[in-house]
């Protein structure tokens, strides 16, 4: 499955607000796009046409929202089967999700809640990853999420993530901005944190902006430009990683496409500098 | 809640408590949390829900005003278990909640289910999966009544009890009645059109659409057999005019090529 995951390059999150602009790009185009399957599954009409045009123009990676891998609830097998159909239809080779939960008591919350960093949660999630991979017939890639408070933790975040990767064999989506946000919010050193992750398992990288809402709190909004300290952390991490796809996320306060192209160029230059001896 | 073998009851309970706090807002005491941070989770969760519902139902949100609308959204999210993993489809569940709880009756908003249904139908028709139709050619007026017509497959026919399609936000005290609305998606642009129909035209159109291979005269005769007669003011010229207008609007694509 490793071979299937390898889609190197710099990508851009595909959102409705910028869909037409992204499809129309003639220069500075992303190497791939990433979209949330839940926002496009079963969609006909205007948005169905937009999706077809986008998937004809770009390779597609999918980043899910509602799988809820860390939930106490049972996996939603109907949803998984629909998801597989969508991934197959659009020839999506890389599917990632969040290491969090978004559904509980049979009710979706549509946001990412922090999983207790505990050994039983590790085993629970590792079992579910196997099921998901079997149904989707794809390797699962899980993202380290931003969290604003630990909840009933019995281990630290890096141990939790590493344990899940080791136990399940899943791949890691390394969100550099989330590392920065968590390090700021929980007052630890982001480089030490990064060094303690299973970096050989990183299959994909996310970069994004955030918003500081209090002197001691950053919220992961994807609504601002990527800031310099996050670029620096990205540059620091790259030599420790295999060449993998890098995605720029921008979900709110979407600027002119030229600004996003500029940010993608920044990422491309940094990745090229770090991985110049390998294909990027 | 289903339990797996490996997830301990205590962990599951903590996760459930956090989720319930986000939905309902009642204060909780969880172990190992950073003071003042849980509130952000509820705020972020509600931001998503408010955003989706306000975008889906802009007329209802304005009609109710921010206070009543905000109360409805939070009541819905606290008391209804949203089952759809696709967040845009969560908006449909607001309508389910209203109907299941009779919220509109308790709040003196009898028109609310119809208003939400009309707004939801616009989303549904705009996004419904693409269907194909047989090749067609424009149908001459002289053949509209007696030819097998090809209809736009992306539509809904609504029967409303309040005239929410004629809503005026500044002065809205609708009187109940029988109102029919054809909602369909333009083939080329993907835009959604609304066409107000008289009860007879709505019934006739519904009969044609529900009966495979029937022409309009056949549907008219079937209605007569069922005891439903055209109003005295409606004769063949009016029927032809009605069908021609639907062809002009591209709800009728034409006749089978």
C-alpha cells in the first residue's frame, strides 16, 4: 500500500468558495487537491459538475471529517461503504482522517473532540483502523489534531500517537500547524514533540494558519496565512521525513488565489530545498 | 452506546460526558482538563451548527429573528441526535426535529415546517444526484396534450399549508390554505426554479409524473374517473398554455425524440 500512497507535490484544499478559481488556474497550479468526501458524496447538479471538472483537472486526496475513529460508538458501516464507493469512483489513493472523535451517543457533533490519551483508547482505535482499512481497501492515514485541553489523559500526546501508529501500522498525517498550536497551548517544545513521533510513518503533511484568541490560547482555524514560526518548524522537520505530499489548508477568510499560490510556492521551495536529492 | 471489548467504561463515559456537554451545555467536571478550555469546544461545535443551519435556512432565520432562531438551533442540537455524517444533510434533520416535537405549535409558528421544507427543498433539488432522460425534441403546442413528454427529472412537487413562497419578512401573518409549488433544477445552469401551481394543475402534473407512459389527456381522463374534474375555467387552451409555459421554463424538455 505504500506505493499507492506516494503522490508527491504541493496541494491545496479544495473548497466550494474557491472551486472555480482553482479549476481555472493556469499557472501556479497545485500538484493535487484535497477534499472532504462528506461534502461531496452524492452531490449532483452544479456542484456535481464542479467536482467532475476538479477531479479531471487534478489528482485527488481525501481528508475525512465524520469517521470518528476515536468514538465509543460503533463504526458506521453504511457510511464506510458509501465512502469506499466515492474513493473508488474518483480514484482516490490517499484517504486520511483525524485522530479524534466527532460522534458519540449516536449523535454527530461535526467537530473534532479530544480522545483521552489512554491505553484502552489506543487498542480500541487500533482495532477500528483495521476494520476501516479492510472496508476501504486502503491504508489509513491519521492526523495529529489540535486540542485545547487534555481530557483524562494517562499518557502524553506523543506516546498516544506513537502507540496507535505502532499498534495499528497506520500512517501518520503530520499537521505541522497543529504541532505548533498544541505546543503553544500546552507549553511544550514542538521540536522535542516532533522528534518523539514515528516520523518514518509520515505519509502526508498539512500546513495551515491559525488564530490566537487569548494570550495563552491559539485556535486552529485554517483562516489565516501560515505564519513564519510554522514555516520554520516545517523546514526543521522536512529533513527528518521522507518526501511526501504537502497540503496547504485554507478554510475561512479565503484570500485572492495569488496569495494561496504564493504560500504553495513557499512550501514548494522549502520542500525542494530539503528533499532536493529525492522526487518532490 | 455500543461498547467494544477494549474500551473501558470509564473512558467511554468521559467521552460521552464531553460530547453531551458540547451538545447541551450543562456544566461538567472531567478529570485532567485545563481550566477554561472546555468552553471553546462547545463554542466551536455550535459555530458549525449555527453556520450550517443559517446558511441552509436564511429566510427562516431572518423571519424568526436572532433570538428565536438561536434558541431553535440550540434546542435542536441539544435534543436531536444528528445521525447524518454529512454535515450539509444535518440541515434536513432540523425539519425532522420540528415535526417530531411539534416545536412550531409550542412556539406559535404554525408556518415554520412549510418554510423550512421550502428552503430545504431548494438545497435538495440543487444537489440531488444527476438522472438521465431519453433524448427529446421540442414539442409543438398542438402535440403537448397527446404526446409522451420528457420531464426534467430533478424536481420536487410541494403541497404547503401556508404561502411561505410569498413571504414578506416585514409583514408575515400567513393564512392557511392549499398551496402547491413545483421546484426544479435548470438543466444547464443548475439553478433552482420555483413555480406556483393551482391545485388542479398540481394534481394533473403529479398524475402525469407518477404514471409511466401517460400523456396529459390520459392523466386528465384518469382524474375524471377518480372524481377530480377540471375547474370550469380550465379547458384545453389553458392546459396547453400551462404545458407550454413549463416547456419554456425547461421543466418539460419536449417529446421523446
